[in-house]
C-alpha cells in the first residue's frame, strides 16, 4: 500500500511531506492513491543505536534465537531501526530475513587477548602478532566494521592496561582498511588511546579516559566517539565489586566522575559523537532515549544529541535518511521528541521498509 506522511522535520523544523510507494521506497513526487497517515507530527528517519550487542543476554551469556529476535523487536518498538552491533558471539543474520526488524551493521566478534575481556565473548589471540590476520577475517565476515578490545583490567598490575602494541595496531588497522572495513575499539582508560588513534582507528567506544592531548589527536585523525554514557553509569557498581583491585576501582570511579566533562570537551573540540547504549550484557535493550538525554546533558544539547542517534548517525554509517529513493524507515511523534526520553522512547508511528510496524496513540 502506498502512503503519504506529512509533518515537521528535524533539525530544521521545516514542513515535510513524504510519499511511500508500494516498493517501500520514499518518493519525492506524489504517489497516486496514497493513503495519508498523518498531516501533523514530527517526522524523523529511524533512530540509530551505534553501539549495541544483539545476541548477548542481559546479565551475561548468549541469547537463543527467540531471545535475540526479542531484542531486535524491543529496539524497533523504541523507534531504533538501524543497529551497529559492536561485537556479538552469535550469528544474528536470521534477523535479516524478518522485514519487520531493524537493519544490523555487524562488527563480527570482539578480538582480545586471553583473560583480558569478558569470558565467552571474544576471539582470544595467544600472540598479538595474530592480530592483523584476525582483523582481516572479521572484516570479511562483518558488515564493514571490526571491533577490538583496546584495554581491560590486567590483574597482575591491578588496573586498566592496553592489550596491543602500537606497531601491531598500525599493521592491523591498515589490514582492516585494505579489506574495506572500519575499526573501532573498547577503551575505558587513558593509556591505550594514543596508540589506537595514532594507528588510524576510525572510532573509540566509551572513551572515558580521553585527555586534551588525545582529543586533539582524534580531531586531527577524524576519529569518532561513541561514549555509551548509560553504560558508564555502571562504573561505580563495577568499582564496588572490585575490592581486590583498589587502584582499578579508584580509577573507574574517577573516570565516571568526569564523564560529562570528558564528552563536553570532545564535543567542543569538534570530535564527531554518536549515540550508543552498549545494550546487551549489563544494559537492557531499548535505552536509546536515555542515551540521547545523557548526551544532551553532556553538552550536545537536545537537537545535537538527537542527531547523534538519528540523521547524523545514519550519514556516518552510510545509511540514508528521508531521501528520495531511500527505504522508508521512519518514526513519527505527536510531540517534539526533544522534550525528553519519555517522548523519544515512544514513537507514535514506526514505519520500516515502507510498512507500518508499530502504532500508538491516535494511530492505534
């Protein structure tokens, strides 16, 4: 069925009118006999969670088929129609067979060293010399991204430490780029950042240890940041559970205490920042509205924070918004979604591949 949707768009707040053909694509020209769904409301491209883990169970472990499909459904019903899966130990491609579920951009498996990440999630390399080959393999298996574990607690020293030397990082990131993939890395602390950024990494996840110097490096190299502030909110709990490692616990509390200041400094310097929740494991799926609120509080403001989870994130990930000929993946709100997370988390209308998949309020 062909559709017509009208309202106001963001970030410019200008009137918008869209037609959707029977092929599920947006048309700039009127489509004959299109059914009008709304003349008012806020019309946006589908939201984006730029860091999540489909297939990792809340509380730990691997999801079964029903569980991972339920995670994707939860995201869809919150208006999240594009997911960058930043590492999953299970095959999620069955989601692709469901036209009513979000699109997933996969980064394959996390790559780590033995005992330097969460058990059961990564591919563990016995020697760092294996990293370029492992990165290439994951690049070929993923959807244009590879995920490294950049730092993690080293129990021998009792604090966060880098997993890789600068030399092997340069070789591995170059190998990923040759294979057509971008590289990102989990990084909590300070010490791993210079080597990763200097090696040409494309994105930093979390980035709580950023300093003025590494922020300047990110600007110079064009490195993006996905802060996952709803995940960082768990740092005090992590610290409380690490009484055997007091230096590490104190470090995690300090990183948490300056999280807003860190993100604000990166934003002010011109680092591109995108919204990701780290859902899966310690964070439940469906939290993108909370992450947007956190980014707004950290200095991006309501419109900038929403863009980090919508139009800006789509451009960064190479997926269109409400463009002529683009797949009709969109959300509609009766109220301005910048009001707060309660509004953003409950889109009144969700359209995916040109089909209405979620209705609330006057659309129910």
